[in-house]
């Protein structure tokens, strides 16, 4: 049958449409297969290729570990690089450790004055004997610590024995007057005595009571305890010896007698001082007196502790100016932990009012190493063979020390001698430029 032109055109268009649909289906199938293949390859890579290599690995020396401080147990901050040495390497390196200390900032050097350490006079307590006699024993020596109430000396005194005898006589007389007063009351009740006799007996009884109270107080003032006075009943209990207790806890800073010496009443035998707080008396020039006020801060340094700064407050400014030096004394009160500041020690004083009195952390020059463009120090960890490397920001060097602007704090323990060797070992495992 002969097809018309219209039928032939429709058949051609139908064939083209089926061809396009076939090509589209094939393309979709190829795309799906490609996606599945890529996913499979990625999965295989994820499973079999090690992750975190981060580029070409650098082999570490046999005795050096370059792990990060994510390893537990070395007390370095998370993310800080560490260096591990074999014990024999650490010993050969001659490593020395120092603690980061404090010094006054360079700006304070021109504003410092001198001062002298003195005992806090408000915390000094003398030990006195209120009776004259013979010193039988003295316990503590100079510099020894004593506790409040601790017996520290024994004095034998005839005055004390006499006072006890008088007290016993007064107690006996009081008992007699008490009996006479009670008898007078009964006689008045039955009409065998007059009212005047009762009043006289009452007056004598009250006078005897007053005398006993006075003598008891005297014994207490002479150093006898209230228990010992209350227990005093007969002459056989009289003792001429009195024990002197420490009036406060502290350190014996003065001792003026020894055993066997004869002393007078009110004699100072020892002096006990609480040295947990001391005074520093510094000189302030007349032109600077307007800047110094009670309550303002001050920092104290001394050659005895070059890496330590003591802080205190001004508690007194002398209203008088010395006509020779044109200075006035300023008293700084400060804590004295461990009694490190000794009485009479010369110190340097920087007043906060002058600026630059705030201390800053410092590290020795030997502790600082340059790696690439950084300045670093090596800190100790809980493992003696592991060291943490830390970047620091430092000020200009002065007298062999760098002031620390950032990186370490007072109390951190850093490597001084041997830090150059640690730098060399670090560069072996971390070559610059690779």
C-alpha cells in the first residue's frame, strides 16, 4: 500500500523520538553507574588509606618523640608541642631548671628608694616578771618559735611566798568573822545580843571578804593561775616559784636574762614577735610627699631574693621631714611568708604612686631560643624526660633577663642551661623550610 506524505512524515518523527528516548535512558544509566563507581572508590580510599598524614612525613630521631600534648600525663596545655628525650640524653645535656620569677619593671628603676625591714611593733609582746627574785630557768633561745601559753621561764620569789602567806591568813580570818557574824544573827533573834553588835560583826565580815579578794587578785597579778590560787588551802602548798607563760605565739626576738640571775620586779626577760607581718621603713623625698598616701601600694625587692617581689601598703607617713636629708619616713606593712624578710635587712622600695611599681615576670636569657621567627622556651612537665615548647613574647633584655609580655607566668618551671640542645633536637625532627 502506498503511504501518503503525511503518514511518511509522522513515521519519521516517531522514529526520531524513540531514538532520543533511547539515548536519554542510556545517558541516565551511565551517570548512575559513574556515581556508584566514584562512591565505591571514595569508600575504598577512606577504608584503606591512612588519614592525617598531612604531607610528606619527617622521620624522627631514635630518641626523640614529637607527639602533641594530647597524650595524657605530661601536664602541658592541650595542643602544645612536646619534646621527649631518652633519660641518658637528658642527663648528658646537663639540663638545669629555674622557676619564672618577678622583678620590677624597667620604668621603676629611677623611682626606687631604699628601706629597712623592721618588726611590726604592734605584734611585739614583752615577757615580764611582776615579782623580783632569782631566775631558775629560761626555756627558748633567740630565734625559736613559741606558742601562746607555753611556759618559757621560772622565777623564784620571796615576795610571792609572802603574798601567799598573807592570803592564807586573810582566808582564815574571813572564816572566823563568818562564824562570828552567824552567831551574832542567832543571838539577835533570841534577844541575847543587840542590833549594834550584829552590825559590827557584819562590818568586820565584809571587810575580811574584801581583804581576801584583794590578796587573791594580787596573787593572780603576780603570775599564779586562778586554779592554783583556788587550790591554796594550807601553808604546805605555798611555793615561791612562778612560771611565766608566753603571752602570744611568735618568735623570740630578744632575751635579756639567763638562769641564776637576780632580777627586779617588772623586768623584761624576753620579747616574742609575730613575724608573719613586718614593716619596711623607706625614705620619701620632700618633693614626692604629695604623691604618697596611707593606703597606697608599694613593692619591695631585695638582693637576697632576686626573683621575688613583696607587695604591701603604706600604713604611715611621718609628719616630720628630716632637716638633713629632706626626706620623711614612710612605713609599709606587708606579709612575710616563711619569715623570708629578716629584721634589719636593706631592701628596695617602689611606690605605686610613682608608676612602675608593678612587678613583671622575667626569664633568663639562657632560657630563650629562636626557632624560625619565634622566641620560645622549654617548660618541664610531670615527666622529667618530656618538655613542652612554648612561644613567648618578650620585652628588651636587661641585666641578663627578659621581661615576659606573654607566654609564661610566675611559678612556671623552665629550662635554662641545656635549652640550646633541646632546640637542636627539635630542629632535627622539624627542619625549617621542609
